[in-house]
């Protein structure tokens, strides 16, 4: 397992979305795939938070209807979504998980020669009654609402990424710009400690790491629902050449993917235990957020809502996290879902 708290490992440029700062426990699976017609390669970045990461657990694969019988699934974990995109572009894998910014940049930069198409939803942010990406300050901090952020030092996993876009939308809403604050790039796992050590004044927490902030009574400054409508933050994507050459296998895989979503909802406690052990994470940490409505993202159907997906791309374009927006219906489809 790699050290996923290293600050340098998280400075990877604007092609990365929120998944980058969460990732880095790379290499849990040793097999890369994508070449054989009976095999499908699948790459993810963030364990547990990416639902697709659970394909890496043999006991969960055994509960799915097709994998192991109709096709073999070779699962690999990458340190960043850009690594997954590169693997897809070079034919080393077939299906990847991307976030809104990495998806948009891959499309705009034509990083995958045959083109990239999103084929299923991952998880969504800012949904009512679910966890939304949240900014916290220390319990005794003078920063208690967004207007207090002027002049503050703010933690972000990647400048120009999807989480950065959440910051920027809130700053704009209260009449501030990036020049009115100081951003510090650092890995999500270090944010609580960084607040305590005075490295920054406020930090933004995805669901996986917000349990520590809540347990220590940190002050909630704002959450994504305060400024944004619901949007998909992560999704499943593939290359257009793969969709042409392995269409039947992609359909079978997505049948398993929807079955996986159903399985984790029906077997939450078992999944928490299996996933914690498999990915070497504290079970109490996973149990404190995973699939708990108030503390976890929206994880429903695999079906893509095209209006919400368009909004996800537009919102990162509005704060210049990507060069321009585009029509997502030209780069996304539900046609392969069961």
C-alpha cells in the first residue's frame, strides 16, 4: 500500500477531480487488464467511497450474477483519476471511475483517442437529506459562516479540481475571489490535523474523512447543499472503442454494477466489515458514514440523469476549473444499463 497522505502525491494539476485527494492507497489489486475478449479491466481510485471499488472484494464478487461466469473482471486501484484515464487511453483497462473535472478534461483534451463516454453514475453530492461536501473550522474558531472566510487560509486537495469548484462557488456567493483567501494544497486525510496545527483556518471534508471533524465538534461553516443543486460527482466511464468491441461484456458488467449497488444497500453491515478488512481501514470509520443517509453521499440507481450531469459540468466551468462546458449527451449514455 502506498502512503496516501503525502502532499506531493496530491499536486497533480487541473485534470484531477475530488477523487484525487481521496486516493492514493494504490495497488490493492495486482492485475491490470483490458486485452483479452473474455476479460474486462476495471480501475478505481478511492476505496469504499467509489462503489465500484467493492468489485475488488472476492466475497462480494461471488454474490453478483455474472462476474466469474460470463466474464473475468480484473480490478486495479490507481493513485489518481489521471492514471486511470491513461490506462484506458493505452488499452491497459476498459472501464474507469472518473470525477466531474477529470471526466470533463478528458473529453475536452481528447485524452482517450477513441473518445470517452460515461455509462453509469457513481455517487452524487448536494442531494437533500444526504451528506454534502462540508467545510469545517475548529470549535473555537472565529470562522462560523462563509462571510468570515475573507483573508483565511483554506485547505483544498487540488487546485482546479471538483472540490476546489465547491469552494469557489461559495466564495463567489459572498462576493469573494481566490485573491481574497489563501489556498493550501494537501491530502484530505491531513485536514483535521492541519486545522489543529494551524496550517489552515478552514478545511473541506468529503464523507470518508468528515467523521473525524464531527467527532471532535468542529464548526460547520457551510455544506454543498447551501450553494449547489444535486449533481453527480463521480461516474463510470469507458472508451468508445471498448464500447464497440466489448459491447455485450459492458452490458453484463453494468448488470453486475447495478446488482452491486443493490447488494450493498441490502447487506450494509456485512459490506462495512468486508470492505474495512480488505482495504485495511478502521471499521469504526467506515461504519460511521457508509450508507448512513445523513453522513454519506447519494448512492442510488446506476442510471445517469443527463440534466444533473450537465449541471455538474457547467458548475465546474463557471469557476474556470475546466476551459469550457460541453453537451454531455454527446459523451454519456444509459443505453448499456440493464
